[in-house]
C-alpha cells in the first residue's frame, strides 16, 4: 500500500482567515461538538490520508488535504473549557477526531500544546485521541508527561487491503499500536478495530491479525462502518465496491459480522474473560483500560456486557445507579425536553432533545439517555438496522 503524498514538513500551521471560515460548512466551523464519546474539539481541519469512508465527507472538506487551523491552541482550549456542556473532571473529551489526524507531524505539536494547557489546569477528564498515523517513542514520552488527564490513544486499524478505499498502509497503525503499548506509563492505548465490513476485511487472515494486535493494547474495541449518503456518493463517483445497498444514520455492523468476530475471539478456557479485553463500545474499552466503570452507563444495556471481563461487569454494576426521576426531569426540561421523561432499567427516555443535550445528561448521570423517536433495539443497540432481522430475537426486558 502507498503512503500519503502530501508534504508533512514541519512548519507553522496556517490559520484560516475569517472569510475562509465563513466559506466552510457551519458544522465544520464550529470547533466544539458533543459526541457520544465526549465533547469533541476540532480546531484543525484538513488531512492527506484519503480513506474513502472518512467522516470528512459529511463536512464537505474531504478535498482539503493540507491541515489548517481555525484558531490558536489557546483559543481552542478556551472554547472547550468555557463551553456550557463542559464539566471539569467529568466530561469526556475528544481531540481532533473528525477533520484531521492528530499525529500528522504538522498537527502533532498543536495536539501536544492543547494537552499541556488542559493538564496544567489540573483537569482529570478522560481525553481520547484517535490516530492511524505514525507514533514514535519520543511521542510516547510526551504523552506520558501529562500528570492529571486520563489520556487514551486509540489506534484505528482496519486491515483493509484495497488501496482505492484505504491508501494508508495498515502496517503503520500496527507499528504505532505496538510502540504506544510498549512505552505506556500514564496513558492507555486501545486497538480501534474499525470499520469492519463483511467481505472486505473480515477474512480469517484479517481476524488473526486483529487478534495478534489485541495483545499489544490495553483493550480492543470493534465497530462497523458509517455509511451515510455523502460517503455512498463518494464510493459511487469513484467506482468503489458498494459495501451495502442502503445508507444509514448509525454505524452498520450486521449481526452475522459481529458473531464472526465473537466466535474468533472466544476462548472458553478463560471463564473470567472468555473474549479477552474485547468491547463493543468505545467508552467501555476506555473505562476498562483505566480500571474504571463505563462513563456512558452501558451497564443498563445488559446484552452489551455479555462479552466483557467479569471483573469489569462487577465494577460497572457497582457504579451504575438509577437516577432520581425528578432530578432528571428538571435537568431535561432546562435543556428543552418536551413530552414525558421516563427512566427504565435501561435508559433515560426523552423527547425533543438532539444528541448534544442527551449526551450531556448521559455523562452527567452515568446512565444511558435515548430519544423516544429513535429507539435502541435489543442487541442492535445504537446500530443501523442493516443486517439485523426485525425483532432481533429476544425482546428487551
């Protein structure tokens, strides 16, 4: 496989002018976005890694190959910590996870700068950094230098061999994972095995490679493909093989594909952790790597836990507390919720709230928070219906 052709020389990162920023899609120009795994800070945009399935298609900036900044590092930190949804020591944070790769040489100094600013404030929030690019031992030394942040580096590795879909050699990510794991002291590293697409990267060889790599990570998280209309249009325009007939709002991970992964990883001889440190959800893997309960409250969705190590299940169970309805209702109403607020044994159910305020409630209470109009079905939890039969077997209790 080839490597990116855009120059990675070290030079001052250009900052877009106000006019250039106004030309961007508004969602791209807004540097703080609340996503399920945390409050996401994206003050640098542009990436030469031409992965065909990249979410940059959703922001109309896939053609922007040279990273540029929307503001200074100091301004970005202020945007984050003064955001109305930010809670010191509580709100999980993601850095540079939607419009560039944080470990590109021209971007990396800015990543380290923001991490230093946050750490110097004494913040202990979870911070997630996702990369598929090169990480060297000297980078690990910097990552180990942060004293307060609970830092996790997630290394995206797909093993996709089709250069038209993923021109970046997956061996780069594999080498970075090994380097990160070998030098980890204060941070943790996760094998982010994604996107898994049936018939593309789920052969016995791909599964064996992922299993071998999982030994060089504190946890492994596997997930499917975001296949939105914008990504499908790119596939069609470039004559790429279409992975699915339909697009979907949520990630596509067919039931048969998941079962193939689970069957391959299952080790019945290990009764306490028969699948090893393998997780379906990002926050579950991050929490396990740091020896904590899941901050997204996934314990309420018990069928997600059936592959987790027993000690992790016990830890999540001990921290999972059903919140007070009156308290939740008051907070939900303040955020704009309409209709009745309900708390089941699985989740808080609300109406009239889009994703950011729901995630704010979810992280605040450590309890899942769902939209009544977009239900999370049993076993299919948070996934697209593609590849899942209606009903999915046993109904939720």
